[in-house]
C-alpha cells in the first residue's frame, strides 16, 4: 500500500519539484490558466502532461490556497481533489498496515498455541513475541 501511495505521488509530480514552479507559467500572467491547461495536453505522453499539469496547479493554487479557492474554485478543483486523494491514500495505507499487524498477532498466537508445544510458558511467550516482531517488521518496514 505504501508503495502504491509513493507511485501515485510520483505520477502526480514532475522531477524537479519547486524548480518546475520557477520555469512554469507566471502566476500573475493574464493567461496563466490557459498556460496551465495547455501543459496538460501539450506533452508527448498523457501521463507526463497530467503530471506537469498537476505540478503547475500546485504552484498556482497551493500558495495562498484560501484566497485562490474563493476566487477560482472551479479551476483549482483538480488540485483540491488531488490533495484529498493523496491524503486519503496515506491514511488508508496506515490503516491497512495496522489492520494487518492486528491480524498477524491473532494468527500467530493461534498457530503458536496449536502447532508449538514448548515446555514452559515463558518459552511459549518468547516464541510468540519473536514471530510477531518479525511479521510486523516485515509488514511495516519492508512492504
């Protein structure tokens, strides 16, 4: 899930970040909105055009967001939708990791109780703790 969030973020941005804002349309120009929309359709691939468009929207709508949203709600709507999508994906990925960790704890406790027959309770607890640690580390850190 985290990988998919990173992929979405990378697909909605163009390499260079803030440097693109310096080379993009001037926010004070009279035809800035037309220039931003033109960026969406003028690139060789639609994915690159969409990424450049989203980056230009962020440069235009991001600073002074409240004022821009009041004045140009329709134009900045894609920017707002993009930000909400990224936030929802980030929150959703955290929720999925937490749910998987809870499920892993439950499954590993059941498996340790039925498949493993240690001689002491402390050995049983140690086995559960080490397996849960490894499973959660893989789920949280590596995936």
